[in-house]
C-alpha cells in the first residue's frame, strides 16, 4: 500500500483530471454536437491527457528530488517511499500508456502528444531557470490540451479552438511573468532568470501587461469571423475588462502583494474566457 500511495502522490491526480477535462473542453469547442463529440476517441484523449500529465509530474519530482529534500521532505522520493529509479520507471510506463491511447486516436494526436510531452520534459530539465523561455513552455502546456481535444474529435484544429488556445497562451504567459514578480527574492537565490530578476519588477510588470492586452486583442476575432454565437459576448467582455484593468493595475503598482492578487485574478479570468467560448457554441 505504501508504494501505491507514493505512486498516486507522484501523479498528482487532481492535476491529471484537470488536464483530461481540458481535452474534453477542447473537443466540445471543436464539435458542440454532444452525441458526436463524446465517443471512444475522446475517452482515449482524456486518458492521454491524464497519463502524460501524471508522467510529467513524476519526472518533475525525479529532477526536483534534492530541492524537495529541503523544501518538501514528505514528498514520495525524499521521504524514501519511492526510489528515484522507481519514479523514473513509473513515469515512462505512464508515458507509454499515454502514447498508446494517442496512437489509438489518430496519428495527428500521437504527434501532438509527443510534442506536449517533449515540451514539459524540456521545461522540467532545463527550462525552469531560463525565465521567459520557461514561461513560454508552461503556456504551451496550458494551451495544448484544447488543441489536442479538437484533434481527437475532428482530426483537425478548429479555428475557434486555435484562437482560444492562443489567448490561453498569451494570458498564461502574462500570469507566469507576474508570478516571477511575486517570487523574485526566492528566484534570485536559486539563479532563476525571470524577467523580474534580470530587468526588475517594473519591466516585468510592463511585459506581463502587454501579454494580457495581446490576449484581449484576439478576443473579438471569433465574433467577427462568425465562429461563435451572441452568448460569447457577455462573458468575453467580462474577461477583457478584467484583463485590461489587471494590466493597468499591475503597471501602476508592481509590488509583490499586488502582483500576487493579479496572478490569482488572471487565473480566474482565464476560466471565464473558457466559459465564453463554451457559451459561444450555444445557438
């Protein structure tokens, strides 16, 4: 039971469920027809998202085991519950399952799964301390499940899904940069080269604000291209107002406390933006 418990904790099931759900949402955006959307391919898609996220979490714990020994000694590896080699073997087993279900879906999905896995492993191994490039890698991981859901359902990436994924990428990048302002003191001790560490909090705040605003600029496109219904407008307007105000507030006050508030707000607004696209599928 100890090993089983340790493996479950390595996986972080809540994170895995969220990623699997994101795949389902991407599928729903690509094909609002419930009967057509929720088929075997989507079951495979959910499993792929779940398993590759679990594998990524295990690989992350493997590479962070020395840091966790100080900061999180109760984690499975530093506590001795799971040996490092066991964690790595478990990660590759999960990866194999994820790739297998991606292959059973279609070749396009297999290619996307390999790209997503490679991006996360790159972030875990070399990207964490790289600053802005690392922020981009995290944002790709956030956007990819929605693209994957579309590919799993219609074997293509619908334009509305691509636009939402782009907005998710931009707003999450802004959030990651904002997070760097919050963590600047700790990052300096760990030689993490965030924008806040390299160029100061003010420059980082300006960059984060720009990414938020770029996401806002994309939001009218689905409506202008007639890709969504009227019900998209109220929620996306709320998202746009929130991101615009957040940008102004952060640029005006880039203190650690305010950056923390903006970081939390941005996550909520990303969820509201997702609801806007879902609502936009309603006729």
